[in-house]
C-alpha cells in the first residue's frame, strides 16, 4: 500500500509538470515552423523574381 501510494503521488507530481513542458515544446515547435515558413516564402520570392528577370531577358545582368 505504501509503494502504491508513493507511485500515485509520484505520477501526480509528474503530471503537474508534464503539461506545461508539452505546451512549451508545442509553442517552440510552432515558432520553428513559423520561422521556416517565413524563410521558405522569402526564398520562393527570390526564385520567382529571378524567373521573371530571365523571362524579360535580364537574367544575365546583375541587379544593383
């Protein structure tokens, strides 16, 4: 009974801290996903701009 009681308290203690840790990890993951999405969109804009310049015949000239 004493072991069972200790395990129950230990599990409750662990659950108290498990939820905030999970939430912190999820928020951190969302921040990483947002940063990756922003970076990908920036790179896509650069590629689209380069393709437009190539179509206009300006692809061989460097931009200032």
